[in-house]
């Protein structure tokens, strides 16, 4: 199955929810106020959010006027191009050695995403080490160990309650000694201790800056697509502690609200870099804006 087919299959629920409403909207005989109102409602329904939906409808209205479009099918193609532009960020190519620090609240699929990312890089011929720096929960390290074994990569672990920054230090030391290409750092996501968590993330960042200054460092947040607009507030919280460079959106196959991708891109101006579209270890895919938009429309 090709990349587009896999994304389209993963977006099945979103497509079924959005396509039906969009189809009804674009059956309109005229591109009048009722048409734009209906389109706005359809986009909000898909979880694109009020702000992004209003922005998109406004831009479509301007383009329809500028190009003197009267055919709804032409307007639909124009809408696709507008949405693609909203979510199509120019993400810099990776440079190696690469370190990706993964943040996110507990329960969003962070551990699974790291395991799948490890497999993704391994399949590209890169050597990988995982730093199990969520030492707050013993189960987190154990789960990560299972995923590391499945992906066939090395993992650095300390005991429960150990200093997360020390785990990262050891992982970086190992990576430098072995000339490892990719270091993936798991972090805690216990928002009930928000202040402690943010300080912990900042400390890890300081260790990375000091010990791995020649690495390409990316800070990604894992978000659960099924939580919809709640995902936006999670980005804000973690962005305070570490500058978030990209988003890994999990469980996109499990929601009819996949439009949250557009809301995140518009409101947070942070690119979605990977999407989870299934349970298998190979079901984390690099995000492609055109495939995504074709998949939902």
C-alpha cells in the first residue's frame, strides 16, 4: 500500500465525517452567504476550530471573488489549495547526529510513538538509541523497553525515581562513543506536577545543549488526535518549557475530528511532522500536506 493510500485509509473516519458535510455544502447552486455559512459549520464540525475555519472561509471568499469563480467544483479545488498552504510547513531536513526530545501528557501514545519513530529511523539505515527519561513511572520504562526490542534498537534506562537528566547524559555519552545517528528521549508527562515537570524538561534541555552541541536537536510533542481542541492547550503548556519544533499526532485513524491538524497548524504555527494511522509499528508516517488534504476531501 502506497503512502497516500495508507494516509487515506488512516483518515477514513475523518473523511466519512467531513466528506458528507462538504458534499452537501458544495451541492449549492450559488456561492452565496448561505454557502459560506454552511462551509464554516462543516469545517468547525471537523475540529478545525473557529479561528482557522473563519480564516479559511474568508480566504476562499476572496479567491472566489478575485478569480470570478462561479462553479462550486472549482471553489472546492480552491479550498483544497488553501488548506494545503495552511498545513504545509517547510520542515528542515534532518542532520546527523540527531536528537529528538519527545514531550506530551501521559496517555497520548507517547511511548508507542517513540517505538515507531525508532523503527522508522532504523528502517532508513540509521543507528538509534532511546533514553528512557520518564523515570517517574516504572511502567513507562518497561513499555519503552518492549518497543525498543521490537524496533531492534538500544535503550538506556535507570531505576524508578532516577534523575531524568542523568539518563539523557548517559544516552548522549553512549551515542557519542558509538557514533549513533539518532537519540530519542522520552520524557514524563505528569501535568498534575506541572511546575516540577517544566523544570525537569528545562534541565534535560540544558544537559543536551552542554553535552551534545553538535547535534541537530528537535523538540516534538505527541498529541492524541481524538482529544480534538484539547490538544491545542497541551501545546501551549509544553511550549512554555521547551520551544516545540514539531508535532507527532497519534490515533488519527481513530477519530472523525482529523481537522485538528489544521487548527494546530493555523493557531500554533507548528508543523505536524508525523501522524499515527494504525496500531502496527510501521504505522507512523511522515506528514504530507497534499496527501492529508486529499485524504479528507
